[in-house]
């Protein structure tokens, strides 16, 4: 598994910047283990992390091995796959499954560790700030520390926090801090929360295969319909996996949102300044993490614009050199392909 399975992709006219790449500090596994062994752990957490922490199968062992490495092995895997730079973030669910105080403390530990790796390998690694949404005021402070003092770029939020969504105004200090520090937030998947997961879990669809996308697409849509972007018009959210399918929904979202608002059906669905699809085009960036599929990439470029669609590998969960080759071969104008692989990421994450 540790051997490359395909030829190293040749140098291209663009740098390949992968923007949804995961790491986990080794000490986080100990905290996670205690949560798994504690009373009534979250069923999605048990299904996902319980599996990765105990399975002896080849794929999970390879992934666990890669997650904790921020040095030689990761750099070799990048080299073998022709990846010039990784934008690295704390793997899901990160600190969001912890109780509030340890979440706040451990986010700082993870950010210090990631920042150090980025300082050691400044041309290879960029890193995002992890925060504990459990304590929005602390999260806002950590965003500022991560961006201004640690030199990190972007904020990672692994979707819901104990079943709560950022559409709730109690979390909006986080958005205020993101706007103030001019940094995007990567809304990365998590397993569906306790009150959503049963029909997924009973047929094995709760993880990255489908449950992730449903849960995170819902989260992103809740941000739109709750009016987050009317309140924070400059806020930029990044979503992976080809926008968790939202671009494909855009037409129907616009139609049904307007129809629902017009008929005063829900107290919770108020009029917005713009159509849902306009927020997708103005407040979202979309990565292709895990979707090395030309038609989906082109469709999404068509819906949100070629300046808002970025490359991501999803290392180590989808560690495939073959996919890099197939994306290199996409039939796409050279300047658009360069935007996809390189320049959109450089602008968004302020990489020079
Ligand atoms: C998996 C996939 C797990 C992704 C992840 O984090 C993750 C997986 C725990 O395959 O179990 O980030 N992913 O983004 O596709
Ligand atoms: Mn991922």
C-alpha cells in the first residue's frame, strides 16, 4: 500500500495545490479513544472513528499511518503523486466531538503542531486553523491567533458540533472573526448527527460514501437559508466533494425557496436578499475532493464560475495517483486548468 501504484505525474504548466488534505496529532487519538470508551458516544463517531481506530484492514491502517505524519512520508507521497503543495486541516470530527473545554484547549495544540510543520516546509505545506465552535468567543480568538500569529490560512470546521449547525446565530461570532481576518472557512464533512443517522447507518451509508455529503450539503444550505450571507456578505465558505451536490440542486433550490417564502409556509424560512444560487456563486468556493470526474468539475465551473472551483485530493482518504493523471488529461482551456490546480488556491489561501 505504501508503494506508488502509478507513474509519477509529469511536471505541468501549473503547480498542483491540493486543498482538502487531512492530519491528526497522535495525542488526539488518545482523547478520541476515551470518548469512544465513555458513556453513550455519538453513533456516527463510533461508526467512523471507532472503525479507523480498530480495523486491521489495509486501507484504514494506511490512512491512520499517514494522518499523524507531517514530515518525510507525507512529502514522499506528495512527490510520488506530483502534488506541489498541500493545504492541510485537522481531520474530521477533530475537536468538535470533544466537550467544550478540551475542545478549546486541543484546537490550540493542533494548530501549534500544524503551524510548526508549515514553518518547517513553507513551500510544501499550508495549514488551516481548527476551532471549537462549542465556545464561539474562544473560537473567534483562535481564528485571529491562527491567522495573525501562527501564519495559518483558512479555518476548518468539520460540519455539525454535537448536532448543532452554524446557521444558529449563537455561532455567528465565528463568522464575524472570519470576515475580520479575511479568511475563508472550509466546511468539511462529518457523519450525520445522532438524530439523523439511523436510516444511513443501518445500511452502511453514513460515511464518506453518502452520509457526509448529505449532512454537509444540508449544513451549507442552512447557512444560505438562515441569512448568514445577508449578515456577512464578504464571508467565503469552501465546500468539498464537488459542493456536496449543491450545484446540481441550484435550479430547484431557487424555485422552491421563492415559492416557499411567497406562501409564508415556515417562520424559519425568511426572505433573502438574493436567490440561493447567487450565494453559491458569491460566497462559496468548491473543491473536487474525492470527485476526479471531468463532467462534474465542468458542470460546477459552469454553475459557480471557473474562479471558484479548486483542486483537492482528500489525502490520505482518497490517495490516488491515477486521479491526478486523469485530472491532468481533462479537456479544458489551459488557463482554466491552471486556475483549477493552482491560482484559485493561491488567491483564496493567500499563497505566494
Ligand atoms: C473519509 C473521507 C474520512 C473523508 C474523512 O475524515 C474524510 C472516509 C474522517 O473515507 O472515511 O475527510 N473525505 O473527506 O472524503
Ligand atoms: Mn476530507
